[in-house]
C-alpha cells in the first residue's frame, strides 16, 4: 500500500551504536514514513552538507536539525529530555544527526529481528 494512503504511519529508528541495547532502555526516535518527494528533500539536505565548497558549520547544523524536526515526531529513552527541535541540538552529535537523516530518508527502522533480539 502506498505510504501516502497512511499519512500518520511512523516507524522507530535507533542509531547504530544503540541497536544492541535492550528495547526497554534503547534510545529510540520516531519518524514519519517518507514518500519519494520527502526523500528527495532529505537527500537535498544531505547533499548540501557534502557540497563543495562546504557550507559553514552553522548552516550545516541548522539544516540538519531543521530537516530532522520535519521528519521526526518524537523519541523515548532520552534521559527524561522532552522532544523538541531545540533539544535535537542538545542530544545529538552532527554525525548522529546525519545518520538519522539517512535512516529516515530510506525508511530504515529497526527490523523485526532486531526488535526481537533485544526485547
């Protein structure tokens, strides 16, 4: 079924470094499923990060966090920090932000096997 027919569909995403943590404590992000149009927008942000000449650091960080704020809808197990656009800059490194954008772009959440292995 095309994703656009279920606009509220979301999936869980975890950073590679957290994938082996138990499900009940694993930091987990919740993302909207992305259509091709939205995947293109995420890809454009990722491409701009690697452009030559590279944008300045403030532009790169802002673009990454702004895009994450449009594709993420929440998180859990984040040390009591409430989800917000501003909090993204407080809990993520730039490398982690890029990883999340890549995972969300391709709708790559935890597989059923990964979820079961750590539950």
